[in-house]
C-alpha cells in the first residue's frame, strides 16, 4: 500500500466495494492524538451536507451513467469546469482506470471529488477546520445515496509518512511518466507534491491536460512505449490541445466536459501546497510545544505569550507557510497560458473584491499564475482556525513584508507596487490584518 503513495498522481482513498466497512485505527502518534483526529469530523462542507441529507433537507438526483455525480457537485458548490483528469493507475480502483478511462477530479476551495467510470462509489476529500484533510466515500448507487467517513482507512496512503507515525494527513498531487502498460517509468515528484514551484516541463505526468501554453512543455497526455523512450521525451510531448475531444486519447462523452483544464491544474497545485502546510501547522504546533514542555502554551492568544524557546521551535513552520502564501518560489511563466474561461470566471467570482474590483483570485497567466502574489487561501476558514498565536505571528510578519520592514531576502521580489496593491486589497477584504499595519498604529 505504501508503494501506491509513491505513485499517486492525485490520490483519493477508495474502499474495495462489496464488503462491510471496517474501522481502521488512527496511527498511535501524539500528533493525531493531540489534534483529536479519531473523533468525528464535523467542521467541514461534506459533514454539513451529510446532516442535511439525513434530515431530508436535500435530495440528490441519480441520472445517467454518472449517477449522483452532477447532483453531488451542485450540492457541494463545485463547478464542473474545475474538471481535471488523471489516467495513472494510482487508486484502489485501479482496474477501472486507464488511459481510456481516466479518473475525474473536481474541486472548489476546500473540497475534492473523485469520479471513476462504472464505479459504485464517489471519492470525497475535504478540509475540516479542526482536523485538516478528512476523507469520505459516497454511495453512487440509485436510492442508496450516503456519505461514509473513511479518514482512518485513508491514512494508509494519505499520512505523509505512510501511516508509520509522526506524519500528517495530506492531499497529494504528483507527476510521473507512465508506459503503455501503466508502469511508472520516471517519478518526477520525489518525496513531495508537484507544487507551484515545480518546473513546467516536469508537471502533469499521468494527467491529461487541455489548454494552450505556447512554447512551454509539460508531460501531460503522454504515455510512452517503454524505458527506451525516456531519452526522447521532448519528441513525444503532446500539448497545446484546446480540447481533449477528437484527439484520439479517450472518449470524453462520459464526463461533464471534454477538458482537463491547465489553469485548474495550476490552481489545484497551489491550493494543495497551502492546505497541506496549514494542516502541518495545526498538527505539529501542539506536538512541538508538548515536546519542549510547553503544552499549555498552545492556548496562547498572542505570539509574545509563547516563551522564547517555544518561539524558536515554531517559527520555522510558520515562516514556511508565510513564504508559500506569498508565492516566493512560484515559477515564472515564459509564455502565455490559456485555459477554460468558464473555470476562470467561476473561480474569480468567489472574491472577495476591494472597491476597485481587485481580488487575490485574479489570474495573470502571462508571467505568473496569479496577478497579486498572495494566496486567496488567506480568506479560508482553514486559515482562520489556525492557533491564535500562529495567526498573530503571521499577521505581524505579513504586515512587515508588505510595509517593507521585513529583512528576509525571500520577499525581495515583491516590489513597491506589488506591496502597495496587496496592502490595499487586504485593508478592504481582510480586516484582521489592519491592526498590525503601521499606519493603523499596530506596527513599529
């Protein structure tokens, strides 16, 4: 099972259907115990939908070969334009997945749906504000609609150390070159995810990719004959496909849209980077404080209430999160990227916006992914429910960066104009940071 985790392109835990659900045990490590991961996940979008289904407040519609998929996406406020397709056999349902029957992934800001053709289940991963990434399956059989918690079982692959202890639950997005017999011939993700800092040429192996990207090359849509082809990947790469329909790759008609949008893939990679680090902080901060004999400090409301030794132990993980939020290592684009207007419109529409109509969701797609280099995940409930002392520290540091008071050279790429724009947007859309700004009397 751990081998599967190495091969995952985007892993969602799946049950082997046909038998009763067996409750697995959370790894017996302090991180999981401290966070209470074995307790029911109640603070997320999927749990709220499950309660409404149970009370009869929502009725899902079973339709055609996709079953409840379309209705479930609507209930969870997930746009079908977010569809991305992965064909690597990296799921427990691998017999149902191949180059002709890719697995579809749909997502919004906090929830991910996995759909496999001819399967009786739909996979669901969502961000719980208390527990981080949690996992469910959904019965995709007519008149049997039901959400089933599966987080403990899914940690076999989704624990960052393979459920051997000391890890965190995470969502995976990886890249590898696959042969025609679905063998992983070249893993380009190493021990981590594909993220917004991964070179363009190493992304999306094992995925289908639609959209335009000029002279930039990627590994999407590529299946080689064997190891001998690895030396000539540049000759075999296939990109700049406006649609996947009619390309001789697979039948797109079973899916809501004939695309696996390149912009959606890029947004997905960035989003998972931030969410996995938010989960890391929520899991590791209490454990770190316990290990330095400061367990009571976890309830501190301000950073300065943490003793100096505790601050030294915590600052690295928080600084890493700050750099990810500010996209300090995100690659620059060398050519324009063009994807589905419908995805971009629905993504941008979620806002929020300042009085001039600016939003952290605005896409650039000429030189970089986002117009304003600060993650929209700063608006998420997942971010807002970090420990209070962590939020205090992050707001202090973010204000210092945007006001030009931070000494870390990692933020040097933020010029005066970019900092001013970000400050204006945040003043209007994230009131929690305003007391930390020097102009508001909160800075030095």
